[in-house]
C-alpha cells in the first residue's frame, strides 16, 4: 500500500486535475482511495461528478465560562491571540466562538479555574464514489480559523481504513502552511504540480525545500508544459536532484473534460504509474 501526495506551491496549477486523473487511472487495476485534503476549498468531487454523502462531523474544543467563579479580572482576553475573547475588567468576558482555535491559553491564565470546555462543529467529512474511485473529502465550515483540524480527522480515518486499499492519493491544499504539512505527513512520496513560469518555479522551489525537511521522496509534474519556458523547471529539478516524472500539455480536450466533471486522460498520467 502506498500513500501518494499531490501538492503544489500555488493555486491553479492543475493539482486537483492531476490527483483525480491519477486516482482514476490507478482504479482501473487497483483498489484506490482519493482524499481531498484541500479542506478550505475541496473540489475533487466536482471533477469526478460525485454526489457526496456526510460521513461524520468534525468538532473542536472551545472554552466555557463558569461566571459564578469568574472574578472579572479580564486576563483571559489578554492571552487570546485570535481575539475570540473580549474582556473588560469588572465585566464578564464576551466570547466569539467562530474565532477560537481552542489553544487553551485562556484556561491556563485563569486563576479562578472558571474556564472549562465545550465544543463546536468546525467541518464535515464526506464520502462518495465514481469511476471505481472511493472519495474522502474534508470541508471546513465557513469562518472557522483552523483547517488542519479537519485534515487531522481525515488522517485518522486513513489510518483506520488504509489496509483496504492498494493506493491512497491525497490531494493537498496549495502552499506550505500547516494544513498542507498535516496532509503531507501521511505520504510515502509526493508529486508537486507546477507550470513553466517564473512564479511556478518560485513556488515549486519552496515545496521541494519543505519535502526535503519532511524527508519525503519527491517528484515533479509539469503541467501546461508547452506554454512557457520548460528550462525554468528542468534547471531547478536538476539542482534539487528531483525527477520530472510527467509532462502534461495545454489541451482543449483536457479543459473540456475538466469543465464537464470528467477525469482527464493523458499519456503523462499513465507514465507516472510506471514510477510507482
């Protein structure tokens, strides 16, 4: 069983298109799970025309005040970095749960033990299936601040069911922030999708540096390979000692399938499987 990450330094490089296409190609011969870990903006279900069903909700702890114990000192608000607590001396704190990340600093600061815990719903995990691909899809609730909690919930599910699959494809969010790192930690190897532009080169360099620090084997997928200067990416790959495993051309047929919710089919995707 292999867990393969598909990631990218910036949005719009075709990361999700590649992840869904790879999952569909593998599913022709192997038991395959696709995990949409871009929980701020999941779209793999749209690219595969999957109607999702709710599997479970995701919850996060938040503070709860016992005002009978509270001495209205106002210290809990001074340590709240997300400004979820507004506290004025000699008045009860005002709490905005949507801004809370559950860090617990307020409870540690309270000298009266007046702060306990309750929970809020911050997202959902969905499931579905099409093209012989099983899908897990996480989605953060609007206005919630911490998307990696939903990714962590996906990781726990993967641990429980990974024995049922030959391949698990994890489609991460773009960038190198915490939700991406949380998703990448599950992977045996990662393919970073980029395009032959200066911005593409800049962002893929950051991704490769991150993967090196995480000690995860990396490869590069060059999307829209015929619209820019491929040398930008090939030079970077040589310097980083990372292989470009596939080139995908700019294609009206690919764009049409993308718009219609059908997986792309390309020789570059099929050649990727040989790397496995």
